[in-house]
């Protein structure tokens, strides 16, 4: 799922069934742009729409393709980040005062403010597992803060920082409670990684934080983990090039490659079958949605198979 640019120049939500050509999804009346951003194991989707008045309105699509709006915290911006098999979605929503808080959207579209850690100003939720445990980040207004998890009773807990780092974000949690994300040593405006010393991190069920290996360079970030413990994200080679990467449960990284002619790639999600989705990017920052099969074969999501040797 995702979005595609139509002939009118607007973004429209689309679904790629099993890597086949894109199927358009219904956009709500009055929307200018819209996109599907997450899909769960039952085929429900969630995403956003932009209208003249609201830049980002949270949406849900049923398995039958019916679209409905979800509630907000009163502000003009909301972003859905994940949805579990029960149809419970998480993300962030702006309040009437303009701050952003992590939220949980229930199956009926109602919203719960998850709050922040201690006296923090803002928070966001990035992931939820099928048990309803949520992970994300809490911190000051710029969201350079602490990785956190919200238990099913709503209690928010801070995750440990790896030595030498000052902030972190938890991006995903699997069924066993293993969490992945990123820790940072300082802020940066780097376009590929939020910190020149950013590390991909796995938080084990005992709470310890393990830094995952890069591809030889300085940076890495982990975006998702499946129930087998396989993690995906992106990492640098020693020459500075950025590649989508898959880490095995023991932390061994594999470069997933990129489309011919492109210069970098990123992986964003993996399911329990080992299928990975992400993007391959040209030197002009043109994005191509891609899918990697468990054997490493890459498909551009227009149905075309591609030769994706990591040496390209």
C-alpha cells in the first residue's frame, strides 16, 4: 500500500496486491492528497488525507475498501504509524494547543491520548504488537527524546540508552516484546539519518540495548522486526552509500541492494513470512516503491522484476 501521483498531480491511495500492479483505493470526498500508510494481517489499512482545511487527517480502510475518518486530539495534523491484527492503530495527533501526542485509535475510530513521559512536551507512537503493547518516543518539542513503551494499561516506561548516546526512538515491537529503533549521540540535519552517529538498536526482552552492526559505515537505523527476530532498516557502507538492510536474529546484516541506476535504498517493514517493503531512490531523489522476497529478489511495485545486486 502507499500512494501514487495521478495525472492531476495529486497523491492517491493505492494497494499493490502481492506485488501486482497498483489498485486504487477510495479517497474521502473533498481530499486533495491521500495515502495508505499501514496494513495489518487481515487486510485493513490506515493512512491520511489532506483537505483545504486540514493538512493530515487520519483514515481507515476496511477489508472491503470502505474508507472512514478517525478522530483526532483537536489539532490539524495526525499521522498513523502502525496497526495490529486487531485493527488498533497508533501514531501521533496534534492537540488544540499545537503539541503532538502519541495516540491509539480504536477499531471504531475513537482516539486515546497516550500522554508523555514525565513532564515531556511531545510524544509519538511508532509501533504496536498484537498484544497491544506500543512503542515510540517522548521528549521536548523537537522530539529528540527517549525511547518508550506503553503497556496495555497505559503505563509509559523509558527504555535504556546504549552507552554514549543521548536520545533514542523505538520504531517497532514484535510478538515476543523485542523492540528495535535508533539511538543518537547528537542532533544533525543529515538528510539520510537524523544523527551522524546514529545507531540501529535492538532492545531485548530483559531491557538490555544492543547496537546492530552497520555495513561498514557510521550510520544505521532499524525500522521493523518480525516475530522471528529479523530486523530491517538502512545502513551505510564505508564509502557512505546508504542501502536497505536485513539483520538476522543474531544481528548479522545483509545489503538488500537497489534498483539499477539508483543510488540508495531503505527498508521500512517486514512481515512474518520474511517479505520486506521499502524504497529505492535515484540521484534526483525520485522514489520507487519496492518489495524484497525472502530469497532477496527485488520487485519494483509496478510488477517488474529487477536485478538488484548489492554491488550496483
